[in-house]
C-alpha cells in the first residue's frame, strides 16, 4: 500500500520517507523561512508569504525598533519590509504589479498590508551579539516594551 505526500499527492516513494526531508523533491514542500512575513492586497485576492531575513540583514536598528513598535504588522514600518523585498522576491513584486494594474482601473485605491512573524523576530534577535554591536540594544528595549504593552 503506497502512502502519498500530503502536500502534492505524489507517492512518498518518489519523495523519500517524508516530503519535509531535505532531499525531498516535492514541488509543494514548504520553504524554510528564517523570518516569515506575509503581505496581502486589501481585497485579499493576492497573498504572499516570504522570508524577510534579507530586510533584517540591511535594516538599521531604528527601522527594526519602528517595526516592533507597530506590533510587526499593519503600519508603515511593516509595509517597508514588503516594499524592500519586492526588489528581491518575485512573488512580492507580483503583488505590487497586481496593485498597480488594479489601481489604474478603479477609483478607490486598494492598498496592502504586511506582517512579520514576531516569534521569528525573537529567534533572530537571539543571534545578535549586543556586546559587539551595542547599537542593537535599542531593539531589545523596544521588544520588551512592546511585550509589556501587548503589541506582540
């Protein structure tokens, strides 16, 4: 009796024991994301999940503080993550092209929203060496403040 991949329906004998294994050939295998983020058009007809790690790699400590202060979603600092990633991630770029086309045809502009997984941000923060990079101390302060205020 063959077992089938829960992601794509192909026999597991093609994938190996599990589609989550590194050597899996499943085209629907969930991608590994260091810092998962999601953006979607306001009409929810276009949604994208992406890895925001490259944004964090280049972001200033203040940009990260601003993202944390807005609860990692739904405000300009979160939108900046998606805008930056549009130059890197084709799926994010396609969402913006969708918005450009749609907003060229309708009177009421449709925007987008972005959210970044706070659990992944917290894991990323654990990799920071604040002693070697003291400019990141403000990120940890913002994190604690947002937790106290229940924003994240």
